[in-house]
C-alpha cells in the first residue's frame, strides 16, 4: 500500500508541476511589462508638439518596428490631425509627453484604470494612449472596411482624445462616421471612417487657436 500511495503522490506532484509549467508559459514572469520600440523621427510639422514613444507589451507576437512605423505613418499623414498645422508629432527615444502602447487586454485594463476597459476596449488616459492588442489583430465584427483601415481609425481616435477631443455621434444613417465616433462599439448606421473629417479638423483649429486645455481626462473605446 505504501508503494501505491507513493506512486499516487508522485503522479500528483508531476501533474501539478506540468500545470504550473503551462501556466508559466501562458503568463510569463514579464507579462504586463512594456518595452519601448527604439526609434525617432523628425517633427511632423508646426503646432503644439506631442512627442511620443511607442511601447509594446513583452511577449506579444508582433513585428514591433512595423507597428511603430504604422503608428508614425498614420500620425504624420496630412489626412490626420497633423494636417491642421495646429498639432505636431515627433517620435523620441526618451522624455516623451505621450506614450502609445500596444498591450494585451488584461494589461490594458491595468493601464487604463480607473477607466473600465473590461478586457475589450482601448483607452486614452493622461499621457497614455493604450491600444488593445486583441482589437488590433481581430478588429470588431461590425467593421465594414479592412483591418489596416480599422487600425488607422483606432490610432486616430485614441490620439484624438489625447489632443483634446471628446466623442461624436453618427451624423445620420448612411453618412460617413466621424473618426471620434465610438466605431469600435457600433457604427450606429454610419459608414466606417478612419480619418478625421473636416468638422473635426476645424474643431482642432478652433481648440488650439483659442489656447484651450490640451489633452483629455480619459476615454474608453
């Protein structure tokens, strides 16, 4: 009986060790920690400067440099906020006033607190623009355009919060959505859109020419 009990005990220990190994593989010690993507750029243009660093959660399977390059391509486009000539972006190695972060859902929840992202949404809070990796990869079921266009929308929307914009509603069934509409939640009858529309660009000009408060208190999308 002692031999049988010893075998059962050994089997239990082995099984526990195997489960622990699986758990460690799924949740490595560095889970939740962020790593900056090296790189810098010239300033995108005139206006109030938002210098930024790109960070990606360790362990995410993604080409980090490619992600950082896409963020820069979006922000530096004349179709984005920099086209107003009222705000500018510059990627820096250190001392950034804006952190653009790609992270797993649980890490997004932590970085966005006290906002409730519920393992689902992205957010902009203070100096952090936090993009949900699950959404970056999968988009959302109701999105009617391509994945690259969803990513453009996500970056423009969350950075739009960072520079001071709130949310907008669908302007009417069948019309093009504002980029500051919560399109990750619902298109609400509008057509998908991934660039700021003219009224949003004009609002940016008014906001900055009037020396309004820059940045946002925090938004979940």
